[in-house]
């Protein structure tokens, strides 16, 4: 029996080592975009990250705190964190009314009447916490797992682990991303092969209707001529590569040239919303000046996923940093995103896409329950809320909790590393085995941390 169990253990260990080695080895260099089977049974195959830059307030959106309301104006009954971003005073009750919605009875503020009708599809993560109370570090932490070093984005890791399902489009697209607070490092592939970096469509200073792939078509040259030029360039690059032992940058450059050529065949049609029905445009709010910009991004995200893009980020930038005028500005911001997000959830469900798509909503941190300047809230990375939908997550469910005033994660606390580990698990990737060797060591999205939050998985 001892020999038999020893052999079983050895077989299991060698199997895990082989699985880890296959992930470390990465994609076929001859076809780096090719889709690859997930090492674990996947719940989802793609992600839409709805990112609200600035830090939406959890206690004014989805984390209802009756004691905060009844103690408005009183001092916080426990010590504030040793390090804070700004000075705050007494408790500030939410200026927004809360009510319960759906069969699950989730509490939602009046800011989000459309999302409130979708709560039975949502999984609220109410015990999130991070490690940085400055926007730049917090954005990098949320996107890359590190707030101090340049590391690959979660979208790049997903593409590295699973490949792309459409060889004519980038596998990782970010729509109107912010150029501040880490900027391109938030969608960079860092030391992963360069072809896994995010492809930006516009940026935060460009309206979504003008966001597209730069230089998608070359005027004055037909495809046959371009094909001959690329073939010649590839031949020259191959000759150059033969003289070098290993040059991943050159290999990525060759692959990027080929992808750029293939994109001409499909990208324009995918990004053209003219094919959408008038009803779909109304649903996403394209006819309302308040919702048109973000609604267009959400509709573009759905179309990109339909065509096999693995990871799409939609950014509402940089509007949620209410150190003052909380009531006025959170109301304005929520009105811009509420209808489009609900429309996206409904659209994905009706098309049968929500089953294998993770919709991920949130900002880089939350806000304090204490007042800044009488009308605002300071940054708070110690306890905040995100929500997930679809892609194998438990619907109509809340996981984790903050204290009675919404300052610190206290129950089922979930660090950003845990969130990343859970998202990768839903995609069929083991966060401990999805590694890449660089500078003499194996790196991963979650560094040496991370625990999958099993209760949020259906």
C-alpha cells in the first residue's frame, strides 16, 4: 500500500509539474495567438471589465450602513488608519436613499435604478481591500497585482494563458482608457511577449464615437501589395532571427505585423455600430447625451466579445474622485453609466453570452465613511465593493462585509490578489501555475499570494 500510494503521489506531482511547465512554456511560437485549452474546467471564456476611475463610494452605492445614517455627524467610534490620503472629520451619512431589490433582497442606492433591476444576476464582493490609497498605485494594483513595479496586466495574463479565439482581432482591447495614474502600464504586457499587451481604442480624452484602431487601412495600397511586402519583411526578419539565439521582441514584432494585416478584414465591421438596431441603440442609451459615450463603449465591448476577443476593458474616466460635492457628482456619474451597464447585462443574457462571460464592475478603491470638507469622502482602500455577473459566479449573492460604518473589510475579507485568483479560476487558469520566467524567477499575476473565493463560484 505504501508503494502504491507513493506511486500515485508521484504521478499526481509529475502531472502538476507537467501542467505548470506547459503553462510556463506558453504558446506555440509559430502561432502565438492560437486558442489553448484551459488547464482547469472553465466557467467562462471572456471578461468585460467595467472600470470606474476615481473610486466610487461603496457606502453610497451597494453597501448600505444604517448605523452610518443614524450616527451622521458624530465622531468615528474607532481609530482611523495610521496612514490616510487626506484629513477627514466626523461621520457622513449617505445622501442617497437605499432600498432592497430582486428576489435576493440586495440593497441598492437610488443612484442605480437600472442596475437595481439586475441584482438577481449579480454577485457583490463587499469585503474587498487593497494596499494603496493613491490613485496611481491603486490602479496598477487592480490591473497588474503590483502597486510598485511594472507588471503584466490581468488581460495580458489571460491572453497568455488561453490565447485568442479570433486570429483577425487583438485578444485584449481597452476602450478609452485613462492615460493618467499609471497610464499604459495598466494595460501593458510588461515582460510577457509584447503581442499580449492591450490594444487601446482611443483614450479618456477622446469620445467613444471617435475611438478606433489607428491607421487601420493604408490608402493607396491594395491587400495583394501589402501581402507581398509583409512576406518580404517576414523573410528578412527570419534571416535576422537565425543569427540570434532567442529574440522574443522580434518574434512579437513579426506577429504584430501579421495581426495588423489581418485586422483590415474584420476590425472595421466589428467597430461599426451602424449594423445595430435602433432599439439596441436606445437600450444602451446612445440617443441620450448623458449615456451616449459610455453606452457606445458597452455596445462595442459586446460586439468585440461576439467576435472572439478574450478581454475587453471599458473605462469611465476619471470622474469618481469626490473629495467634495459627493451628492452632485456621484449622481451625475451614475446617470452616465447606469442604463448602459444594465443594457449590457440584459443583452448578454438574451444572446446566451452571459453564461461564459464575466462582467466585472468596480473602481480602484472605495471612499471613507468620514467626511472630507463637509461634502465629500477621502480614498479608502481598506474596504470597498465590486460586483461580478455571469461566467459561473453565484448570482443574487453577496460575499464579504465591511464594519458597521463601511471603513474596513471584516468578514470574508478579499484582497485584490484573491480577486485576481478567483477571476483566473473562473477562466480555467490556476493562478499559482500561470507563470512566466523572467529575470531568473517565475512571475505570476498574484505574486506569492492569492486565494480563490470558492463561495462566489456557482
